């Protein structure tokens, strides 16, 4: 096991790294937690009994480290995109930096599906921590309920409860906010940013490619959430064609939220 550990860990690293980023919204914190996970797993490898897969065991270590890191931090509000949009408009450097990335970086593309994933990362941070973790593990990283029970050190019944409540909350938030899907939605950030960074891209055509338009017309809110999860599963936020641009947006939002929550007390 010792001989193969590094190879096994490296095969898991990309999904582990994206998982921690989606929890913390910080690339720097993600790399610190992933590195600490490696050290802790390597140091305690003899205690691994094989009662779960090595991947489940490593995700359990990383989840505990991330929970410790996030435990004292406040949840982000559901209207995070509104707050961060206002801050971006007031920041004289934000759009200049973003446009520079868009024009010069091979990872500076702007695609609606990438922004849907980015939006979910921010809004899902309004969930209670346990719900957030279970939603990511089950819907994005496709762990089974039994495996999540091991990772979370919770009963399978509690895992199912967290998953149900997290899904219902995200459905409620997106139904009320997302103007891409609901014409009465109050958040137009996707279409506005598309107009700035990729004006030749037709938003409705892009939504049709990932079946969101059809699901929206049917009114199937569960299906809409599932499609959003499909989008997240298909994107590595560190390696995609939009990674540098979206990481720039995430870092901006994280800094704005830290300042906003500090003011709110």
C-alpha cells in the first residue's frame, strides 16, 4: 500500500481538488487542504483497514479538514450574486482584469455552462455545511449514500435527509433567482456577462445544448437541478477552457463575501 499510495492519490487529486474548491471558493485554501490531506493520509496509512475504498477514506480526511477550516466561517447569503455584481461594478479593475484573461488566456473562454457551474458554487455556499458537503458528494462526485455515511460519520438516514433538504433548498433558490430559466427570476448575471465577454454566443442555443431550455419549458424543477449537476460533473474548475476566468470571478466573490460578512457581524 505504501508503494502505491502516491500513484493512487494522484489519480484522485483532480476530483478532490475540485471538490474542495467548491466547498471553500478559494484556490489557495484548496491547495493547502489537499496537501494537508496527502500528508495526513500518508502518515496514517497503516490505520487504513480497507473497510471502504481508498478514495472514500481520502475524501473523508479532506472533508474533515475542510469542515474544520469552514466551521467558524459564516454561510454566504442566497443573494451572493447580487452583492458581488454590485461590488464588481464599483471595482475599477475587475472587468479590466477579466477582459485581459478573456483575450489572452487559453483558459479564458466564457461559456454559459461554465458560468452555471460557477453560480452553483457560490449559491450552494448558502447551505448549512453538512448539506453542502452531502450534495456535492452525492450529486457531483457520485459517491453512494453508504460511502457518504462513512465520509460524514453519519447514519445513512441522516445523509438522505441532508441530501433531500439540500436539493429542495437549491431548487427553491434557483426557481426564484435564475432568470436563465424563469423569466420572473431576478438574477440576469449569466446573460449580462455573456454579453460582455462573449457577445457572439447565443444564450438560448447554449442552454438547448445542455437540455436546460426543454426542462424549463416542462416545469420539471427536479430535472433542472439534475441538469445543473450534470454541468458541474462535466467541468474541472482548474482545467477547463474557462478555468482562469472563472477562478478570477470566484476569488473576487470570496473577497467580497468576506468583507460583507465581516460588516454584517
